[in-house]
């Protein structure tokens, strides 16, 4: 994934109004439900409304339980910069006694587990010292070549038809196939891996079943690589000199795979959607490399694949954005909301209209100790950008097959991607295995 400098706390801009301090449990009508079509059809308008009504820290209801959604840029920077006051320690949550074991959102919120996501302090750093170098071992030039070949193979499957549905046939498939090569799981597991990760992210009735199956696939990967190590991320993790348990290896690989797949697929799909629906990109669809980079950066600001990230928990009673937080309250990181904060968006709504051109101080990769590791960002950028460039090179007259307003988003408050992207184009021959 292309790398982005860390966001910095803004030094200018109008201060947020401090809303009245609400009940920490916000069990009344004050809470905004993290569901409904507005999160998918008009998130920008929704964030403006809730910011006006509630300020930078919004009382929300997540699957029937209270939480705080942090949508202020400064406040999000504060939360992600302070792992002592706001640790990623899910065991602190003050709602555990109320959570049913079959709660569909449990896989997205997490449980106290020895993984890179849910450990803190020295233990978290221990996991990073094992996982991050394994990701750094990925040869990005080789990855680009692999992704080009995979993209050509996928495009060969539909290029002669003159039409395609780019989410199912391309954007979801390409990242998981590329990850299969660099992480080390078999290509034939790719489609099922994509299916279970989609189900997990959407938080439906089958989310927990999908999570269990995801674990089985990763367990099989660990067992295989113990017997037959290779030049892949899994083998490098297993070769780390400090010992980890089987559960720790599994959980860290699940974290790496999940974080690498859907956000990359949605970055790819959202960028293609932008280039097909925005006149600023229409003139250069025939492979204009600079426009691809602009579109991808704009998506990270305006249409970031990870809209909301779970989470942080208050280690003690404290104040944030004029709100009284109690020990164990959950904070959801409103990455998309913070990117749209007027305090940092005073020169126009679009990244390419003002100071955000080439500006990567967004929260698309989060921030702080639990930020998406730099090599993981590079990997995702290589996969997404290569996928877009090969697609536009092969199908230069690509166009939407349906009116843009009818395009639908995935039913997830956490991830913002396309459910489908129907396109049409002039049929072209397959590559025949070479270009």
C-alpha cells in the first residue's frame, strides 16, 4: 500500500463546540445508531449532521450497545496518540456482562486475545517485532509483477464479453490472490477466504461462523508452513527467533490477512468508481498514471475503505471533546468523520481542489501505536494501484453500465466499499498468458 505520512494535529481552524455532557451510557434517544442507509448512501452528510448536533465525540449505539464515535480530527489524534489512557484493551469494556456469546459484531470488536491487535505495551511490541519484519521481506517489485499477471488473468475471464461486474470479478479477487502468493496460503483457498472475510466484515448472522472458518484456514496454513516453509510472510513469522504459541501465530496471521484484503479491495473499487463517475478523471482514463495516484489519494480522504475502526477503551474516567467518559467505555475511531472535520477541510471538499492534493495526513491507516504498519501500506498500494493501471490499460473505454446514483455500498458501518460495480467496454482479446 502506498505509504502516507502520519497525520498531525491541526494547528488552525475553528474549535469544536463543546456539546452538553451526556450520560456515558447514552441509553436514550441521544444515541446515533451505527446502521441504516445513510452510512452507505450519504456518509458525508450524516457526519456533518451528527457533528453539528453532538460535536466531535458522538454517542452511538453499536448493535444494541453504547459506544462513542470519535469524528473530530484533534480528538482522534489525541485518542490514537495515548495508548495509556485509551488502550486497545478490549478486556476493559464495561459491557461484557451484557454481550451475548452469539453477538454478530463480536468478531469485529474482538476479544481479549494474544494477537498484534489486542495486546498492549511490551507484549504488543513483541508481536510487532515478529510480524512487521515478515511484511518488510515482501519484494515490492516482484509483488507488482505478480499482481500484473494476476490482474491479466482475471481480466481475461471477462474481457471478451464487453461487460463485467468489477467487484465480484476483479476488486475482491485480485487482493486475495496477491495475498495468497505473499502470505503463503494456496490459491485455491482464495475464493473461500474472500467469502468469509466479506461475511465477517458485514457483521450479519453468519459472521461468527465465518470467523471460525477463517481460523480453520489460517490454522491449516500454519501447519503447512511448519512442514514446508517458503519465501512468504507466514514462513518468516514462524522463523522468528522468539517463540510464539500456535494461537499467537494464527491470530497474527488472521490480523494481517483480514487487514490486507477487504480494505485493499475497497480501495481499488472505490478508486475505479471515482474515476468512472467524476469528470476530473474522465479525460485520462486511458492509463494516465498521475490521475490514478490522485484518485487513490482522494479516496483515502473522501471515501476511505475503513470508515470506522474498533476500537479503544477508556482506562479511567476522563473527558474527551466535552464528553464525560467512564472507565471501560468503548471508543470507535471515526476515520472517515475525522478526515471530513472542517478544522482541517477549509479549502474545499475534495482532495484535488485544495491543500489535500498529495497530502497524506489523513486517518485512512489510523495513527499511533496501532497504525497500519508502513510495509503493509506499501503492499496494499502496490496491489491496488497495479490493479487499476492494468484494468485501464486493457480496457481503455471502460464505463459504468448503470447510472452512478444506483451504485450500492456494502452493508457495513465499519468498511465502505462497493457491493457491485457493473461496467461495459469494447470487447478485447485475451492476453493468451502474455502481454
